[in-house]
């Protein structure tokens, strides 16, 4: 599982011209799921993301977590995070999980993040053509791959 985490002052996702979800201060997270991902990956990643100390404290040092600042999450599924560009110029997405595997894991990720955060999160819609807008605060962008836990 790959996550691209962006600290935002605001973010939203539109589907067919209508806002599906929007947040203020928080994290806009793109998540790519592959067949090898497990519920253990979801639990580890969810805890890691809500506890990342990437928000500024009173001295402007990145020392506060999403939990500390009471921020929100916008979670978007993005299979293109598993693009392989080794051969040619057309990316291959063979590592990305197909919907029968990816959708249940995406839904479990939503549940895990809501449990860790203690409130509902914003989401996109799996497989939809989405328009994502955000203001990356900092900018702060971090990538995490659950295959590199150790």
C-alpha cells in the first residue's frame, strides 16, 4: 500500500461537477492498493498517518500530529500510485489491485482512519473520475509504502 500524504489548509473532491467531500486543515491522502496488501498494512498505516508530527507547534516546528490539531482527512483511492515506468513510455498498472480486492481494502482503510481519528473522514468514490483540489500547506508532502515498514 502506498500513501501520498499532503498537509493541507483545505481540500475537496468533485465528481460530475458536484462536491463529494471537502475538508479544512488536515491531510489529503492518496492511497494506492495492491493485491499483496493486508488488514495489517491498513492498521499500521492508519496509525502512522494520524500520528505523523507534521503540523507546526507554537515555535513553528513540525511537532504536532493530526490528532493534536483536530484536523480532518480526505482519502482518495488512486491506482496510478502503483505505476511501473521501467519499460517504454506507457505506465503499467499491473501491481494495482483490481476492484474486487481494492474496494474492500479501501473501505477498511476508511473505517480504520475514522476509528483512529475519532470522527468521519471525507472520501472520494472508488473508480470515479474525480477532480481533486487542495492547498498544500508548507508545502508538506510525504510518501509511505507499507512494504518498507522496517
